[in-house]
C-alpha cells in the first residue's frame, strides 16, 4: 500500500524511539521507578487491515478478546492525524496498576484510572508527535486526550475517518519492573496527510544526509 | 476619553468567576494574566496578588515538576497535557478551607494545561484544575470493600491468617514500595521445630491445633497495618515487615521465638525444652542490598536452614545477594 524505503523506515523508527525514550523518562520521573519503552517496528497499513490486525493480535494475547482501550488525540499542522495509543483492556489494567502502584484491581478501569490511562497516552503521544515536529522543524498542535473502550474497529474509527484511511502503526514495548506489555500507537492519516508526512520525512532525510 | 465596554466581556468575567474549577491563564513569559475566584478561594491568594506574578514565584515548589513541563509543552510546542490525580495526587497547594490549609490537607486535583492562541501576542496557556476529592474518596471506599471481599479468598482455611496467595501479592506490593521510597524491607521465615514428630506423636488434630495456636499468638504480635504474617507452607510461616532494618527485624524475630516458646505447648519430641519452639531466618532488603523478591526469600530460607542446623529454637540472619 505505502512503500517506505529502508532509509525512510529506519529514520522513522529512530525518530519514534527518541520520542518514546523521552516519554519513558517522563513516566519514570512520575513513578520514581525505571520505565522503559521502545518501538521495535512500524508499518503502513489500511485502516481496515489495522483493525483486523489489532483484533487478532490483541485477542491472541488477551484473555477476554475484542475489548481494546484506546487514548486518542487529534493533531494538526504540518500534517493532520488522529493518534491513538491502544492496549488490550486487561493489559491497560495491568499498565495503570503498575504505574499507580495499586494492587487491588477491580474488573474495569475506574474513572480515576481511566484518567491516569489518558495521562499515560498523553505523555506518549505528545512525545512521539513532538519529536516528529522537532525533526521536521514544523509545528503541530494537539487536542486533549480522550479515553475509549471498544473493538479495534470502533477505536480506530473514533475520529470518523474513512475506512480507506492509512494507518501508520507503531509497536511499543513497555517495560516496568519485570513486567513487559506490548501496545500499539496508530496514526490515522488521510491521503493528503500521508502525502504531507512522506514529504516531511524526505526533507528530513535530505537535511540529515546533507549534514553528514 | 470614554471607552465603551463590551457587555459580553462582563458576562464572560462573571461566568469565569462562577465556575467551580480553578482557571489560570499564563502569558508567554509565564506571568499570570487571569486568576478566577475559585483560585483565590482555594489557593488563598487574592487576585490582585496573583495577577502579573511569575507562576513559579507563586508556586515555587512546582519548579521542575510535571506541571512545569506541561506549561512548557503548551507554550513552546502547542501541546495540551493532562495530569491525572492517580499519578500526580495534588500538585497545587489548594485547600477546601483555612483549616485544611493549616493541616496541608490538599484538594485532590485533576489538571489540564492547554495552549491558548491570543491575537497579536505570543501564545498563552490555560491551566484548569478540577477538585476530584469526592471521586477519590469514593474509589478508595470501593477498593477497601473489594479488599474485604477478596480477603476471604486470601485467608488460610485452617489458621485464619493470610494464605500464600496473599503473601505473594503483599510481598510484591511492599517490594515495590521499598524500591520507590528507598526504605528497608525485612522478611522472616518461621518454621515450627520437629513438627512432623509432633504430628506423629500427638496426631493430626493436635497438630492442627498447634498451628492455629502458634499462628494466632505470633500474628497477634504485629502492630502496624502493613506488617503481614502468612502461612507459607505446612508448618512454615512468613512475616513481611516493611520499613524495618536488619537490627529491628532480628529483635522482632527474637521476641517471636521467645513468644512461641512461652506458649509452652507440650512436645514430647521437641528437643531439650520439651515444648514447641520455632526457628527463624531473617533477611532484609536494603538500599545497600537492593535485591529482588526471589533473592530476598532465598536469603531468609537459607537463614532458616542455618537456624535448624545450628540446633533449632534460634534466630539466624542472612544478608541477601
């Protein structure tokens, strides 16, 4: 669907790893404990394929399939996108409880825990987009995070984007103590946003090569 | 010259002062340009004092905090931030009333920091503060009730003290707390001496009674709510003592050993004393020896083994790692 050259792919992975590295540092400071995060891979897929992928992957890991927790923020500027951090519902319970240091877990995230989840999403998404904006030397503005629970298709469609939108999907490895949690960040892009993003990547690479 | 004030400005002003949340606007140099009545009341800083003041001069303790970083994100990068109560508790010194202020009993807060575009001026930011104290209280109650319900499955069927599952959860929680706060965490492994011989000689019913009696007496010695005694295995008990260093833990272990002996439960095959006694292994996780849970349990186990080997009815200490 969207082909990235090896160079473009590596550049994006590097940028996102800088972003989540900063997010991990913020989160470590917040909980006075080391939080590690990395982005091992990225891919461009259609929104429909992304929903299917998330549905099957997350369902394979989760005990109760289908239900996904998402935190979304809308960004606009150099390119427009809905950024969504997603975990299977039980993993998001685990993540929030690890972060908050709470051991008495209820069936679902409470209101306060949902808000904590929103903050975690806010930190990660702002860091990812912020790093992109920084290397692109462009400005992006964001909305406040929103919390969602539902199927992957519902979560990816929260913005009302068309099913033929493209999704830039990041795998995020999150580690705290001896716990390892795998999540996803999806950037939903329409065709013109995708075009803008590719153009920014190429400009960045040209600048980086020129400096080398 | 007379200026005609736009009446909608007066309305906005009144609304802003009527809302039940804190609203503060900072200009690009982080000076307060808007401070609503809610802030005046709960921060106990009047508007005339706040307006024009540097934000960090008003709240010096917030320098380098997440609030500080969020303001930076809004002013410099145009990104909004959400600061949840669960992860940030109560960053602002805001109080329900003067009495609460004297006790430093802060309102629980949910904070949002959003960039605000202003015509003909560099970007400002809006800080909104919601008092979520009621919701926090409600969830605390919910959690406590859940804990009570769950504790029924966390109790040992025979002795009524915590079971192994409860121990596993508690050691995990206390280990995390010790690591985050840099406090020592001690673990005692307690084993009834010659218990098999006691069972063989006095029968299993007597054996059960012995376990119940020892468990009740020893767990009754714990005074702090975070201390926990659990039945670890057959005749083995574990005691979690948070915020307790090796010297204090050893002292406690000695008191426990003496208490068990003082129960004077007759034991025909109980060694020299003729009564039921216990051996205890002590291990402490400290900042200097910041080991993981398995290593801590391993050290307490080794100490217990040594106490058995060195004649029983005694306390041994093992430094983990």
